[in-house]
């Protein structure tokens, strides 16, 4: 009898979210047609949404278009507030007039924070008024443990969600706006003279329909996606992964188990209230005392989403020389996860020349190639180049053929403000076979 009572109590606590783990990934998979749960693990544990917030931003934009409040071809003016958002961003000029549909695509695909705020202001007049709409929609859709404080998902006091709520939001997007939601399948685009591309690996899964990814240090790596196979569509959610490859592997595992599972209970709003999210602090070395004692030489590439490839942290020790952080894990797999998206490899690159930037090195060739291509696309300048270092096989990343020293310095400074490593190389240093950056 005691065992039965104990089990009943644990089941009740779990249903109310009171046994949710303080850290680690939370997971949920739902069959779209039936609305029944296929896999559930700590689905009511509170987490920070990060850029998953933009799913609600896009949902309300779709709703406004359906009501005739705004049209994709309408021109909207970029405010100083929107232009001043922190990365990831397209880099809009204050006062620029852009097509609403293009700005919305940048928010959905590139996860651009300046685009998300511009969408909010265009739909509701101000971001504050838009956030009020977001929270009203959350109540209407049954997102009982979700609260939004901005349109982008950048860190903000009180912003939180759960895997259950994000599954309900994903289902609402597919149910209420099936045609418009195909926007999330777009892999790349160009706006305001700059190219962008998604890093959502769900799009590379067989039958994958990538809704949204999200990342901040506190939130970890999140994704809400959908997969359709054999006429069966499944929504998957995983929140709080420690790295992007871990998120991809977790999503693959969820899909495999969900497609083999028997549908269970209906997905319904949570009954109990979740507490405050735990700060997962997945950024490498954030609590490493060696970082505090040394001078940071090479930092983590922290971003809301699209520039989220995280490099190993290397620090100049107080006594001189370089050393890796003891807390730095291997963030990239030795090979891309099976079924994940790997960008097509470019043709043989042109010879090195001109002013350049050294962006550090990566242990994984695919990661290095993606990172350097993202930098050239983001700034619309230079030619990407990677090459293996002879001493350890790591891949050096270089953007070369920049027009002049001023351009190289400007791009380097912008990368450094994002916490990224960037070293300006003169034309002679770039082509010097014995230069330190090659070693």
C-alpha cells in the first residue's frame, strides 16, 4: 500500500511540474493529426525560450496579415530601437524602408533580433504593445507556463516557457497558418544588402520541417521542429541542451522513439504552475577560475541563434603563453550527425590575397567552413578560406580579399564586440607560410 501511495504521490507531483529537473534537456513529441503525446520527459520544467520566442512573433504577424492589418508588400520603416538590437541581427540602418514580408523572413529564418522588433513595431505600433498581444495570445492558446517580455527572445527578467507550451505553440502555427508556416522551411535569404542562412538542422532530416531554434547561455540549445514520414507528422521539442550537436542528436532520438511509439494522452495545457527557470549556463568556462585569472584571448561565439557555433576557449595565461580552458568540452562532432544539414562545399577557392581576418581555428572541418561562410555572408565582404594546421590538424579560418585595412579593422571590431576572435592580417602576413596564424 505504501508503495502504491508513494507512486501516486510522485505521479501527482510530476503532473504538476514539481519534480522537474533543475537542469538538462526537457523533451516532448506530439502526433499532429491526433494531438496525442508520443514522448514526454519533464515537459513542464521551466526553461528560457531564447529565440523560440520568435515563433509567437511570427504567429501574430501571420494573424495580422490574415486580418488585413498588414500585407507582405507593405513598406515599414526601421526605428532606432529596432536597429539598435544586439546580435544576432541583419544590421538595419535607422530609417530604412523595407518590405514587411522580407523583414518577417529575416526574423523567422535568420533569427534576427532587429527584424523581430521591426515586425513587432509594424504590427502593433510598439514592442511593448506587441508583447501585450503576445501574452494575450499565450493565454488564448493555453500556454499556461509561458510569459514573454520582448519580441526577440533576448534575455529578459520573467521570460520563461516549457516544452509543453512550445509544442502547443508549434501545433498552433501548423494548424492555424499551414501555408504561411512554410516560411520556416526557407534556408537562406538576402535583405538590406546582406545574405543570411539558417542553421536549423531539422531541415536536413528526412521529411523535416524546421520551425525554430534558440540559444542563450542561460537557456541552452532549444529547438521546436516537425517531421513528416509515411503520412505521419510529428512535432518535437527539446529545450536546454548543452551544445548544438547535442540538440541535433536529441532531436534525432526523439523522432526515432516517437515514430515507434503508440499515441498516449492528448496534449493539453498544464494544470500546475512552473517555477522560475534554472540558469543552465552552458557557455564554456563561465565559472572557470582560470578565466578570471587570465586575459581572455579567444571567446565563445554567443548568439541568439544563427551565429551560434561555439569555439573552444583559449586564454593567455598570466605568465604568458596560450592554454585551453580546462572546462571546454568538444562542441563539434568529428563528423556531421547522420541526417543533419551540411552545406554544399564550394569549388576550389581563389588564391589568398589582400587584407584579411584570422578567425581562429576549429577541430571540425564542417564547423570551420560554416563559421567562416557565415561571417562573409553577414558582412557582405571577403572570401572564406579554411586550411588544416600541420601541427594538430585543426582548421584555420580566414576571410581574405578584403578591400582595405579600414574594412578589415571595422569587421574585426564588430566581431570582437560579439565576443568573437578576430585578428587582422596584412597582405604580407596572410601569404607568409611561416606566419604565426598558420602554426
